[in-house]
C-alpha cells in the first residue's frame, strides 16, 4: 500500500493541475478523455521527477511494533507529500497545456 500512495497523490495533483491550467488557458480545458489522461500522466511524471530531484522518501516512514497501540500506524513525511503535490500540479498542468496546444482531445 505504501508503494501506491505516491502514485495516487501525484495522479490527483495532476488532475488538479490540469484543471487549473484549463481554467487559465482555454486550450487546455479538461473536457475530453485525452486531456484527462494527459493530466494524470503529467501529474505522476511531475511528482516522481520532483521527488527524484529532491530525494524525498516514502510517505510512511515509521512502522511501530504491533504491541504499541497508542501510537499512530505511521508518521507522515510532509516534505515528500508536499513535493509530490507540487510536482503533480506542475506536471499535470504542463502536459495538459502542451496536449491542448498540439490539438489533442479537441
């Protein structure tokens, strides 16, 4: 499950970035499946690239012993989360705008 967390965060951020780009640039408006797919892929690629460049780790970094029930199941790495969201927003917006400028999904 920890391996899917970055992908989900980046994909959602990519959709949000594509939506923001669509509101700013009418050419990039997410109205068709190709642009939705572009925003998802751009978000995942942008978030992964940002994480790679900044060297952030996984979101869940600490797993306590089973006997410890008072603590949370994991600690959240907010630096990684913020990097994935920012990279996803930028990547989704860029790829959706480029796709719209090239005429995909009209």
